[in-house]
């Protein structure tokens, strides 16, 4: 047994992944050794065929060795699974959503996020991942939303939490100082009002596609409750698309 297997035995990895799957009510899937901590979605319309990747050396080097930090690391990965059919998020923005859900999980189930935040806080932004300081802000915002839900007696749901993430994006310029952006990658970490006109229009198109999907589904629903739910989702995605179009009128070209 090498040092990494000693620090992170199979039982610890399996327990963390199981905990994350349970949080999102996702099926448990195979766990394999890989070049990094990751998830392979395979078919993006299903979750039963996903595969979880684990790299003990990467986790150990980042300082993610406690059971709590492992739970949050794989909460992040399982959030990618839960977001598979949500076309509105991609690249660094999707990474932030996953960090945010790790914060939700930490707040709801009283998981210590300190080690996880310290690990992500050291990461540098790039074309696929945002800067560490912003990632920590997303985790903290998730913990804040969890506390609000508990105080108000709101039962957490994926859709409700995802809606509240929009508040994080809306307040991005106020919540994160310009120093939080990596100087070398600032132009690559683009969120909220920093989107270009073209990016806003692209996001609107994705939202409208989601709306059409729910409208079509509502037409096939037999139960009135299912039809009402899908129509509500369709209207929500339609409103998001309209908001993106509205914002595109005031955005600068890049």
C-alpha cells in the first residue's frame, strides 16, 4: 500500500461518493482510478451510466483528505451529473454552480467546508475553471442559502437552489473584488455582466431550447400536476432567455 492509498483508502472514497449521490438522489455508479478527480457523463440524458474518476495523488496534494472535504469534492462532481441536461451552464460557470452546490450540501448537512475551501482557494483560473477566490465565494454563498432555507423552513430542491444561484451571478461584481480574478486569466473568467452580446444571445438560445423541451413535454403529460409543473419550468426558462436577450442589448462586444 502506498502513502496515497493509506491517506485515502477505498472505504473513504466510496463513502464520500455514496454520500454525494444520496444528496442529489442520483444512482451510484462505478468509481475508477483516473488522471484526475472527474466524472464521465457518457449519455448526457441519463445518469445511471456515469463514471466517477478518482486520483488519490491529486486529492492528497490539494489537501483534500478529511471525510468532510472528500464529501464536498464529490458533491461537486455529482453536481455535474445533476446538471447534465441544463444547457445554460458551461465551462467556468458550470464549475461555479458545482462549487455552490457543495456549499449547499455543507450548509444543509453540517459538513465542515474549511479544508475544501482552502484547497480550491489556491487554484488558478483558466479557460475551464474559475479563479480560486471566486470558487470559495460560491461555496460560501451556497452555505448562506442553506442557512436561509433552514431558517425559513424551506425544503431544499435542486430547482430552488439553482434559481438562487442566479442571485450569486447578479451580485458577482459586488461580491468579488477585482483582485480575486487571476491577473493572467482575468479575461478568461467571464460571468454575469461580463458576458459579451454574443454570449448573452447564445445563452438565451439555450434557455429557449430548454423552454421548448418543457412545453413539448407538457403537451404529452397526462396528469394535470405533471402538466402544471412542466409548464412552470417552460415559463421559467423562457423568462431566463428573455432576460439574457435584454442584457445583451447593454453588453459590450469583446
